[in-house]
């Protein structure tokens, strides 16, 4: 997810650059002025409240603005991020935006400030006035608008300057040169955020081998809880001995043991582009734990993949595997296989449905050879990196 606030005085060219960024990164464009006009035209409850305030000569309150923003954000659950055009306009609104981003388990990546001197802004706006037909496009009104911008917006720029999020761009350059600078900043911010993938699939779907291969190609840390537990056992650690005892008694390994192992791997991961999770989360509880862990490390689930294979084929694959060195504990016998498939359906399918409602789930046809399935998986994952690299 990429979240950018685009700033600049009237006439700076924010609209032109906004169109480019929205298209390039599949962002949801948010202009409070446009959203407010939309609510007024639709005569919604918020629109009627705003109309009454405007009719009485007042300014639309932040209370109404934040409700419109929340409504818009909720209507775009699959956006790759948000582009805020001219918002926040005050320090209070800057805090409001931080709250909204926190609610989304994300944050503002940067504020891009298009710097244009007052004289140039006036010249551009007067030039635009020749064709706009707007009665307020005269020099007196224009200078008042610029004065208001300076008074209200400079404190906002200072707010983000102190956070290290302000990026200045020379707005007097050509449109193409400004676009190149803005694109560079957006690309750098986009690529800073680690990619996090979650791979789902019934036992026998090939999710483990596919996830491991994806990790190797894309430079991701392979996060397989079963593998982590086996490593603890092999190393003879206190945790490993505890896990071994649980295995021998046929008990499940509790989250209290698994979560610290995952967190340790997240902390120690170096020079990776992100993480790919296999075998976790298995339950709704674990899905919320993972959301919290990823948020702690500045990211969220970038893509959720489900590898789909027909049930009969799953059973055939598991039965074949039971006669090889790759045999898993639940491969021995039809009863065990069916029990494991049913457990996935009861516990893990609701997790996939949750991600589907929140972010969308990428379905992959898991039939065919390993290579055929991998081509499908890799093509989807590749889009996560290509979005920041298009010219």
C-alpha cells in the first residue's frame, strides 16, 4: 500500500500529477472538495448537513469531513493506497489523517510538496482564467487564495518536515520533469515497504513447495511455522524439547510457542524484500495476530494467495505422498487425510474468507505440474514489484 499527500499552492499542477500517480499505482484519489461536492449532489445525510452549514455562511467542520473520508475509504477496500490532494490543510487535519491511517493499519508514506513561487502561481492562474470562465479567477482573489494557503498550509508542511516525510519538488519545471521527480519519490516510497504474502491451500495443494520457490525467486523470507518448529527440535532447544513432547502426545503446538518464533524471524530478517507465510495463519485468531505482527514491522498483507485443487485430486496426491520419504503424519490412511482436509475447511477457510472481504484473495489454479502452477503464482506475485517500476 502506498499513501501520499500531494501539496502545492493553487496553480502548482497537483491535478495533473494526481492523475499520473492514481493511474501508475492504482491509488484511490481523495480530494475533500470533490468528495464534498459529490455528497451535496447526492443529497446524502452528510451532504445535507454540509449544505445547511454552507448556506449559513459557515465552513464545513472537520467532523463532517472525516466522516466523508471514512466513507470513501471504506468504499475502496482493494485500492493499492490513497492519494490525498490538498489534504490535510491544517495541523488538526494532519492529526485526523494519522488517526485514519492507523485505523487502516497503515500510515502516510510521504508528503510531496510542489514548490512554486507566488508570482508564478499568479501568472499560471491568470492564464487559466482566460479559458476557465470562473468569476473568482482574478488577481485579487488569486492573491487572497495564495495568502490563505500560506497561512494554513505552511504549519502542515512543518508538521511533516519534522517527521521526515516532506519531499519537495521544483514545480516550475516542465510537466514531464515534475512527473519524473514525483515518480521517483513514489517509487522509492513504494519499494521501501516490505512485501508480505500469505499462501493458503488445502493439504496436498503444493502450497509449501510453491511458497518456498516464490521466496527464492523474489528474495522473500520463507516463514513456515512447521519448518521453524522442526529447526527448534533439531537444535535441541528448550522450545524444541517442549514441541517434541507435544508431538509425541499428539497435541497441537499452542500460539504462545509459535508466535515468538515468528516474531524472532521477523526481527532477524536482513536484506529481504519481504515475507511469505505458509502454514500461518491457520485460524481466525492467528490471522489477527499476524495482522498485529505485520503492523509492528511497518507492513500488512500485500497479497493473499489460495492455491485451488479439486478434493479428489488432493486425496490422490496425499495418498501418493504417503508412500514416499516426503510422507507427512496425516498422510497415512484415508481417515487421517479426510480428517485433515475437514480441519482445514472448518478452521482455515474462514480465515481465507476474512482476507477476501478485507483485501481480496488471489485464486490460483493448482492443477497441473509444479512448473505450470508456479508460472501462475509467480505472474501474480510479480505484479507487486512491477507497479513501482513502470515508466
